[in-house]
C-alpha cells in the first residue's frame, strides 16, 4: 500500500539497516558495497544465521526505543498518501469500508481519511483496543495499527518474539474483525506475522467473501493463507486495484440514483420492477376482482 507513497518496503529497510550496522561495526567499505543482491550473504557470513527483517533490527537496535529511532526516519520521509490510500478513503466515505487494519507504522491512511473529512478512530495500543465499542456501532472508520505506530515506541512490534502474540485486548479486537467481516488483503507477505496467521486460521469464516490484491501470483505463506480464507486473487498493484474498486462503486451508485423512483427528471417515473408498473398493477387489480366475484357466485349456488 505504501509503495505508491514512496515509502520504502521492508526489504529496502533491511538493506539500509545493514549499511547502518556495518558503520556501527566500523566497516565503511562493507557499508558502501552492500545492496539488495548481496545483503543476505553478508549477514549470513557475518553473523552465521539467516537474514530476517526482525533479526537485523534486533542487531542494530536491541530496544524498542532504539528501533523506533531507526524507523522514524523512514516513516517521516513521505507524508503524501498514495492513490491506494486515497481510494480506500473514498470507499470509507461511501460506507463500503469501515475497518482498516495496517501493519505499517506510518499515518498515511489517517492523512487520506482526513482529506475527505473523516476523523478516524485510531487503535495502536492495548488501552485503545480495550476502549473500542462494538464495531457495528462506529459511524465512520477505525484504523487499527496492528503492529503499532512509529510515534509510540512501546506499541511497535518488530521482532519475531514481539510478533508471536498480541495483547489480550488487541487479540480480541482482531478476532472480532476477522470473524465478522469480509476481508480485502493487500501488500502482505504473511511471512513474519505469526500471530496474525494463526488468527486467520482460527477465526475466519468463509461465509464472508475475501480478496487478495497482488501484482504477482501468491506463494509461500501468503498462498497458504489465501486458501484458508478462500480469497480471490485480484492481480494488480494496490494503487490500480483500489482505484478501480472505488471508481466502480461510484459508477454503480450513480446508476442506482438515476433509476431510483425518487428521480422524476424529464417528467418520467422510474419503476424498480415489472410489478410496480401502472399497467401491471391495474391487471392484478382486475384479476383480484374476478376471483372475489367467483367466490360470491360459488357461495350463492351452495345455498339450499
């Protein structure tokens, strides 16, 4: 979702953090030479273990506050929402979407929603999750920062240990969302979010439809989760897919407005169905009158 807003991907962050780690170790030459093609080999050779996003963050910043300091610069680099963020905001304004769950630490959904006059209810901490009323009673929108947000270091979940489970109140809210709503997934690899994968396996009901936006065929854990929730693959970027969806909803509602009985433009009335037309109503009235007359005739013939 945030790629269109010029925010770095998790892999971009990994490469940049690897360079920072080299400088901390006093190896400027390695920092200058690391790129996306060799960062995995460098990490494995240096630390003797497989490179992961959470693993390298723990190396460069062992504390939550340290990780917040590392990630703040990335989140504040872009403040303009992408086309996808703005399309989601249009869908919220139209009442199509009511809950947004994001694993990103930035506030671009909130910015996009405020652009269309909506002040969302933001949930990023245990206390905020505990205070959320039943979702069906919320008028506008809830934005759930499932992994926290960058202005609150204590809310941020980055490491494998932190991502292994959510707090009780956040888990209860997530269960409610997963079990009682249709899901539209975008920009999620599903590789590192252990607790979220388990929640989808356990709580999702295929009574509700699901879709998965991806520019490429799904693989690995994403493909497995898509099967579990019965998601239809919608191939394309988030910007393209959500913009098309918002445009399609707007066009459908415009057609519905033109066909509404309240629309008397041009002196002509639109009727919802065949049985509402005047000629049909008149014919049904004559048929009912004939049936009543037939019943009266039968009663007269049966009298002694």
